[in-house]
C-alpha cells in the first residue's frame, strides 16, 4: 500500500472487549483519526476507524452523499464492533463528533467523544447554501484549509482531504446540525466534549451549546488553547490522546 492510499483506508486494531469507533470529519478521511487510533490501540482497546461514504475517493462521489448515508455508516461501524466487544464508544472529529452524538442519542453506544463537533460554523457562506445549491455545485475551502495544505505542513502530509466542498452534501450536513442539537437531551451515556479555541471552522461557542444541551448526561468539557480544527493532528495531539484514554478508562471503571 503506497503512503497516499494508506491515508484514505479504514483501519482496524484488534484488542480487548472495549470497542472504539473513530469517525473522521466532512471531506476528510480516516487519516484524520489514525494517529489517535494508534495511541488507543497501544492501550489494548479494539479500534475501528471507518471511512464515511463519498470520502477518500473523489469530491464528485461525495456530492451524491447525504447525512443519512453517514449515519448509516456510523451505525454499521458500531454494530460491527458489537459483534466482539461488550462496550462501544464513538469518538468523532467535527462531523464525526456530530455522528458520535447521534449514535448516543439513538442509544447505540456506551459513551461518546465529540471533538470540535459543529453547532455553529464559522464560514458565513454556509448560511446561503439552500440558495446556492441550485446554481453552484462546489465551493473552495476557506482560510484554515489553505494554511494546512501549505508546503511542508506536517498535518497536510498526514491527512487526506478534499480541497473543496460539494454544496449539496454540505447543505445536508448543515440541516443535520439543528436536528442533532434537538436530540441532545436524549443522551444519557457519558460524553466528553473537546473544543479547540483556535478553531476557524467550528465556532468555539459550539462546546457551550453542547454542554447545555447535554445537561442530562453531565458531559465533561475540555478546551484546547493551541490547536486548530483538526485537533487530532494538531500540536496538542499527544495530550488529546491521553485525555481520550483517561475518559475511556473512567468508563471501564464505571462498567
């Protein structure tokens, strides 16, 4: 397998009876969460990093996918882990975090970690997606993406992502955000919310909104001061991994 192909491939590490489902973000790939997955596997957990429909291939394929497709991917990933694991925890970045919360709302997981999960998006263009999709099919990514793909960027070398958004798919995600927000009160399992203060894709106020909506679950909320949107590959990634490990081990103690 060549290095570029490895970035887009799903991954699986066999381990103990605690199954961890890792879910990447919109337009991204399993490469976004592979570093975290490897750290979790070193602790003996069973780890599955799935690839969401339309991702890791071509942006044209993603244009035909919708929120319902990604929810089904996440459900299938959770069900697969249930075959061999007694407990399953969903861990997601960005849209992956939103999917982790959706699984929790459906009662399909025993815990959830939502990293930079969107409640409020920074890019003002997302407000006009409904109007734009009838005459614009794709839009280039904004400033933070341009910074991460700069020559020599360590994050860029470890991550595969598309350079533009398919409007119809992004519109589907945008409509899903308020739906998930309304369902946060259904979540009773332990939840860890993590938010980067320097996130230029998801507004940091999203963490506060999540904390309020998840009040019944009494979520743990952790902010990261030196990371951007891709928290799992940023400068604090080792500490992020340790925080996730701590949370999972607390769940083990509860179980």
